[in-house]
């Protein structure tokens, strides 16, 4: 890094206006993740999103990751789930990984994004069920006795999980599809985020503190 601040600014500016479009987003994302003041970062992210919306960009910040998701309802579901996941280590790891793999601008990994999304649901379900490393079907069956979880909804997510895994828990049925696209991974991320938010509310009503 150059010694004088004005040279630092010039170097960053020169890089910003000469790099590839995807690298421009990487620079902005890097700033949001590394500036050592969280309140400034939040204002920076909010300001960036207002500019991205004004310029009709196909990208928005979700948390501290720039993603190709612009629908406000979908963004709200994912951000709410990320807030819940902060107190639950494995859930946060899976959810953030799903978001990062979906949002990779050079080489998005839709298959593993789907895997991480459903793993986040599995992790929070195991936590509520108080059974570590339980597969989703088992965890949902246990937690259904603790919270008011409609049987049809439980079966729906068990079937969705079955579509992404085999009997040994190695996800393959969906992941071997020859043409998984962005919309497949985005659907799974938004749906799993919404289900995590739903489980949090149900657990709270049942007197279960997820933190």
C-alpha cells in the first residue's frame, strides 16, 4: 500500500475503473466485509443497495454478500434467516455457504448451494429437536412433538429433503440433474430461509429459546 493516502485512493480508483465487472462487485463486497466499523458498514451496504436499485442492477447486498437476488420479499426472508442463524453456528455456516456459492460471479456452484440450503434446515431442526446430527426426517418428527408443526408441512419438507439425498445422506437425486440453474438454487435458498424463520417463530411460541 502506498505511503500517502492520496496515492492509496488513486490506486484503488485506478483498479476500480479498469477491472472486470465482476471484480468491481468484489471490491465493493470486500470493503463491506473488512472495514473495521460495523455501523459504518451497515450504512455503506444500505447506500450501495439504494444505488444498485436506482441503476436497475441485477445484484443486491444480502447480509455482507452481493447476490443476484433483487426481489425485496426474497431478500427479507434470507436476511431474517441469517440473523437467526448467527446464534446457531452450524446453521449460519450452511446458510452463508449456500449464499456464497449461489453468488459467485465467476463460477457459481448451484448444486452445492442447494446442498447447503437444505443442510441449514437440517441443522436448525436438529437443534430444536435436541438431537445432534439427526437427519431431517428424524429431526422433524421429534420437533413436531415439541412445536405445533402441521403434518402436511412436515411431510413436504421431508420429501424435499428426499429429493436432495439418498438413504445414506449423500445428496444425489437432485444434484445429478444435468442442468441445475440459478432459479433452482435460489428457490431452495429462499424456501429454506423461510422455513428457518417459520421454525424460529414456532419454537418461540413453544417456549424454546434458540439462542
